[in-house]
């Protein structure tokens, strides 16, 4: 599994050509997008898509996002392109927005896990766009991590978790956004938010009106967007969320863990939490106080604390304002409250 460094701003031709050739012969290439690293395969090659599911250990019922170079490419994969899709694409593509639309029969069933819809996105990353242009096929790319684990925001994260199962990794450095795209379903009567993410409902609603929000999703409904399955985005360590008012209890939990020989890390956000006696914490990370900065750092911090051998990671809860919704969702799913 070679890793090739590429200039994230102005990718060199040679590594991109090599990556495109691998995609066109049915191989798997990990590449950076603005959100997280994706593991790419030719969306029109059923055998390649099957290899992709196998490499990730992804359940066969969890559909993939087809990445395309522009809205024109997206339209070739769908049966219907409503006005709302036009408005959202014009406003946010290339960017961290995924649209779910009725699927064209041209796309192999496996891509959409048998659903009648397909998810499409134009990523805002020069390396991803160069690869899409060079390969000239749509590329399905789930986050390049084993199913349910923390998504990769650096090439090293991909190497460590999936290295041997990938034909090539394009290393374009750390990703800028840090959490996954927002998924909006435009296939029904009313636009629905299937996965909160990098773009907040505040940013999207001026273009589509009110977005129907997902309730707690379980059972059959979870299969409509399996990214909403409860436990997901989870590090090896046990993750516990606490509100600043619960800091004392959280530190008692940390002390018990440390006394039992465990290693404890913490992601703190407020001065109040940072001010308490943090003696039982071996690894304290002061997180950025703005949502964009927090999202950018979150997965790399979780990967690092896992690598440092943390058994318990305490995470101070984040605000409930719309820009934090994607982060809140990922933290909840990574935490014990989602362990089914
Ligand atoms: O930012 C991102 O979206 C990253 C980068 C690599 O583009 N990709 C990503 O892919 O997060 P993945 O496979 O980890 O998550 C795709 C999400 C899942 O929640 C999946 O269930 C949902 O999109 N999805 C895909 N196709 C769908 C469909 N037809 N209907 C409903 N949800 C769909
Ligand atoms: Mg994922």
C-alpha cells in the first residue's frame, strides 16, 4: 500500500494519474476531501464497489456516497433533479453537502444498498476534484475507516487502520473541515436532514425551507440512513460525555479508573472545566471554543488519545446552537450512551 504525498492546493499530475488508473482498473484509493479522507472506488464497477464494502467491513445495507466533479456529473446518476437540488448545489457545491435523490438505473444496486435513492456530492478539495476529473467516472467514497470507527482526517489515520487493504493512499495533509458532510434527502415530499454535519441547518434552510429533523432512529428506519445507526464514529476507549455542572462526578469517575490502573484522557472546552483538579487525568486536551475549530480537531484528538492507550475519554459537552449539531451528533454516537 504505497502512500504518495500530493500538494493539497495544486496536486501534481503523476500521483493523480496513478490513482485514476487504479480506480479505473477496479482498485481502491484513499484520498483527502475537505471533510475527512474517503476510500474511493469506481461507482460504476460493481466488483470494485464490493471490494470497498469488504475492505471497510461495512454492512451491505449501508449505502455509499457517489462523488462527482460537478453538478452535471451528479445529474447523470439521478432520475430526477428538483429545483431544490439546483439551489443547494449552486450555493454549496463544491462543498460538504450530500444530496439524496432518486437513483438512475445506471448505478449498480450495491452502491445504494438496494435503496431507490442515491447520495451524491461534489467535494471541495483540489486533490479529490483532480482525481474525479482524471478518472472521469463517479467515485464512491465512504470515510476511509473500518466500519463504526473514528473517521480519518490525516493519511496516517488511514495507513494505521486500513493500510493493507488499500491500493494507494494520496496524502494531502490534514483535512480542513474535520467532520463529515451534511446529508439532505430530497427524494421525498419535504427535504429531510438525514445526517447533521459540516453545514448547519441555519446555513441550508434559506435555500430549502425548514428541514425535517430526524428523531432518534432505530430499527427499520435506521436503514434509511445507516450513518444514523447508534454507535458509530467511536474510538477504542470508552467515551463519557459530561456537562460542566457534572465536572466533579466526571473527575471521580476518572479517579476510579486511574486507581484501577487505567489511562484517562479528557477533551475540555470551558475555563470552568479546565480549572478543576485534573490530577486523575493523564492526557488533557483543551479544545477550540469555536465549532469550526472543534470539528477540525476532534477526530485527530480521538485518534491520538487512542494511540496513547487511553481506556477512558471524558468529553465536556458542547453547546446546543446549530453550528455544533454535527459535532454533538458524533460525540453522542462515540459515547457510552450509544453503546447498544
Ligand atoms: O464527508 C463525507 O460525506 C465523507 C467524505 C469522504 O465525502 N463520506 C462519508 O461517507 O462520510 P460514509 O459512507 O462514511 O457516510 C455516508 C452516509 C451514511 O450515513 C449513509 O447511510 C448515507 O450517507 N447515505 C448514503 N447513501 C444514502 C441513501 N441513498 N439514502 C440515505 N442515506 C444514504
Ligand atoms: Mg463514515
